[in-house]
C-alpha cells in the first residue's frame, strides 16, 4: 500500500543500519547462492535482534505502521 510522500521499509534496511554481523556476512556473498541461503537461515531461525529493537528502530527512523481500515 503506497501513501503519498512516504517511503516503504526496504527489506534488510534495519539489519544494514545496525550493522548486524549476519547481514555483514551476507553482504560478502552472492545473492541467492547456496552459501548466502545457508547464512540467511540464521535470520529466519536465530535473529540476533528482538522485535522490540526493530519496533523502536522503526519509530526512531520515523516509520509508521499502518493497515487498511476494515
């Protein structure tokens, strides 16, 4: 959903901004490679950051969390 004059969160923006060590390792691998996907599994199952950290990062960066009205 696009809102005029706002930008959407880009995948891994938080990870890159906080210099997550897993993200730094991913940056050195070819996107989609077997090695990349193996490392990426850490993000899915053992993220080094909490949802609380992510939520407050979003707020600090000025992001809004919106949903359509039912």
